[in-house]
């Protein structure tokens, strides 16, 4: 306890212990002792370290529907017909596939439907296999789903412009429904390769046909950022979800005009910027893999270690955090603490600062 | 017509970039003393935030609920960013001949001393000590959310011509405080923090924060070589003027908030608007500049 009181000098530089500081420190110790005593009277024991409770929902696939070319929707519900946890527009769930792969999907059903979550998946051949596997699932298959969480929250406004590209309609659809319900002044611009590839057209038109602008590439050509934003009043908040070129076009246009606040969600990760190739040694298997200049460590690791956990692929969810055994790291995440960075890295965005890393996987 | 208000947001740190090259150290026109009263935040908050991060990181093994854990991790990311962001403003003070080190080293010594003391304890005592600190942090976070709400709703700053970069720092920080206002309290409750502790910790936090803040302000005013002796004094008259001009939250804002916190059914989500916070974060120049 003594070392607690041998602190820095007082504020005016006089060569004695700062009296105010000493008294505050004494107060801290007093506060602790008092609280501990009060708390002891209130309860018998303080529980110690614990394991995280697994809170995933055990659901079954209740319905599979083809929504467009290469797009199916799955309705997930409780096997005993129980109500599911509530959610809000913008929410997604982590789905654990039978193979153990974990993927995030936006909930795109109706928030008022308490008995089913609907997600939609576009099949991407030559991807990492998650979407192909999702397309093989049939009604009655049990499936593990996390509780809904909201990384793309819809806020309460009088006016909205919604921009969706292809399967990017999934988080936007419940937002559109909510905006219509509160009587907001909204507009949706929905783009895609062709109408037959765009899911939920009928559902959107049924919500409010006059506010939905469908722009299929094969009818009007690829829409530019300017075209997507042309009817927005200055200051209207824009909610955008779609492929990277679309989001980039919208961001570039908004950066130039400065007219609209933008909320967006990528459903594929941002490209690697200024990356150099390097080598990663996987300590547990002893194998060495090469990471390309435009590849993430995660993408290089996954074929070797399919069970590797990951989630947001944008450096903030920390799911893919691993221990670094050797090598300097170029940390590009926004989520690890300084102390964690000394020994750990996120696989999804961070890279080697030199040409080699040894990781504890 | 119903409204939409996000009840739960997956927190994540936002990258920000502040350009301090044009900001004067007296960034409220004609009110250098008020600027310094606010400048205390660049000295005090990073020390507090880095302490929060340590306490919350140490508390992780005790969390059983996946959502609380995720919120705590998001909170840690945001608080780290806040501490970094104030560094630029701290450099601005140093460039103007004000050495904040004597003050920051005292605060650091106090807070680091507390968590280091906890780390040496036996497991049972350690958890209790962490909970004591979390109670203090939850009470402190109530004030930062109130201050954040004030920053988001104070047009007076723009009307008097406050430096736009500093206003943005205040409001960006304030908006994230509003956004994550429930995390510390939820953690306190999750670790079985009880009502008497909620009251005691708040009653301890008020004089401690008041003392730390005023000490910091007096230190800055004394250290600023450009001020006159009259300017170096914090008088009641000055506070009244700042309250009247809407540049500083007054007792009418604090007292009701204090009584809310002391009620048994208090929850941070009942106060402040997540919609307003997220709307500001979508327009903040520093947050926009930080998006790669």
C-alpha cells in the first residue's frame, strides 16, 4: 500500500508529496474497503471466473424459396414453435453451417413476425463455399443461429434514401418496411444485373410502388453514383448496401457533393490497400503459406485451416484474433487494445510489417 | 405513427482524423478561460479512458453473457480511440507553451495505482475490487453521456464561432458516449452490482470528478503564459456567464440527471438519443475523414 502514496510531486513543483493527491488515494482505499464491507453483508460469495454461456439459438429451416436467379430465401424457426428474440431493421445473425463454417446474413423478413427469421443467400460459385453449402440445405435441417445484432442501425428520421444493389437488398428491405410504417418520406433505388436476378421485387412494389425505382443494368445500363443520388434532397440520410463498386461510387459522389450523410454496410470486405506479399508459418501444423499482395491473411489461412473463426472481415469484431509468435505486425484493425497488439493480431485486415509471421494456428 | 429508435447497436470503433493545424489554443472566441476549462478533457479523459480499458479488459473473464461481452469489447475499442483522439489536442497545448505532464502524471499515478493494486490481489478480492472500479466507471459514464447529450444539443457553440475542429471533437466524442452509454452500467449489473453500490459510487464520483476537473483547469490557467492575472482566476461570475450563454451545462441539467441515477429503476437507455448520436457520427468531419 505504501507505494501507492509515493507519487509524482505536487502541481507547483514543490519538492514534497502532493497533499491533495495523497488524500484522494487514501479516499480510494477507504472507498474500496467500505464497498467491500457493504457488499459482503449483502451476499455470501462473489463468483469467480466463468465460461461464456453459449447463447446460440437452435433453429430449423422451415421453408426454402427461390427468390431470383441463384438466390434462395430460408425461413428459420424454432423447432417447438416458440417466439424468437426481437430484432430491428439492419440486424444480422451469424449462421453456423453444418460444415462448421460461420457466415453473417441480414434478417430480411418482417420485424413483426415473431416466429421466423428470414435470410437470403446468393450462390457464388468459386467463393469460399458458404453460399454453395447454404443452397444445398433443405427444409427440416437443424441450424445454429446467433442472436440478432445490429451493425447497421436504422435511425429515426423524416426522410430516407435507400440504395440497394442485388443481394444488398437484404438489410434494406426491413428498413423500407419500417420507413413506410412510420410514414417517413422515403425512396428506394434498387439496382441489379437484370430483373430476374433481383430478389424481392414483388414484395418491395407491394410496400409502396410509387417510392421504388428499379434500375436493372440490362435495361438502363450500370447506374453511376450521380444517378443513384440524383433525387436526394441535401441532408437526406442515405442507407446503402450493395457490391463494392456500387458503394465506392456512392461514397465518391457524396465526398464530392458533401450533400448527404451516408450509412453503409459492405456485404463483402474492403479490398486490401498497399499490401505486400509475405509468408506465414502456421505454428501448430508447421506448414508455411504465402499471402499475396491483394489477399488477406484470413483468405490465405482458410483453405489450410477451414475451422478458423472469423466474422466481420473488417477488423472490428475480433473473432479472428490470433496469437503472434514471431514477426512484426502491421495492425490495420480498429478493435485490439495496445496491450493486445503486443501479442495478437486480427487475420482479416492486419498484415506482416516485414516478410514473415509465425502464428499460433 | 410510431418511431424507430435503435435499442441495441453492435458497437465498433470508428477511425477519426482531426486536423489541428488551424485550431487556436483559445478556441472559444473571447472566452480563453472557458476554452481551458474544456481543455481539461484532453488531459483527464485519456487517462480515465485508458484506465477504463484496463479495468474492462481484466473483467472479461468474469462475463458470462455473449452480448455483454461483445458490448464491452466494442466499448474498449471506442475508448481506445477516444484516448488517441485527444492526443492531438494535447500536442496543441504543448505547442503553446503549456506542459500538461505534471497533471497527467498525477492522474495516471492515481488510476494506474488503483488497477495495479487490484492485479496483485487474490482472485476473490480481485473480482470485488474490479467491481468497485466498474461501479465508479458506470457512474462516470453517466456524466459523459449527459455531457455528450449536451454537446450534441448546444447550438451556442456554433453561434459564438467556436473552432469547428474542436466542436467536432466534442460532439464526435459525445455521440459515441451516448451510443455506448449502457455498456458500463450493464456490465456493473451483469457482475451482480447492487443498488447500494450504485449510490455510494455515484456519491464518490461527484466530488472526485469535480476536484480533478477544477484542479486541471486551475493548472492550465496558471501555465498559460498569454493570460493576465485576472484571467487566471475561475470566478463564479464566469461560470454564470458561461451557463447563461449556453456554453456549459448547469445545475438544471446535472441535478435531475443525478437524481435519475440514484433511483432504483435507472437505466442509461432511458436518457439520450441513439438516433441523434448515430446521425451526428454520419456527418462528423473527423469520422468521414477517418473512413479509408
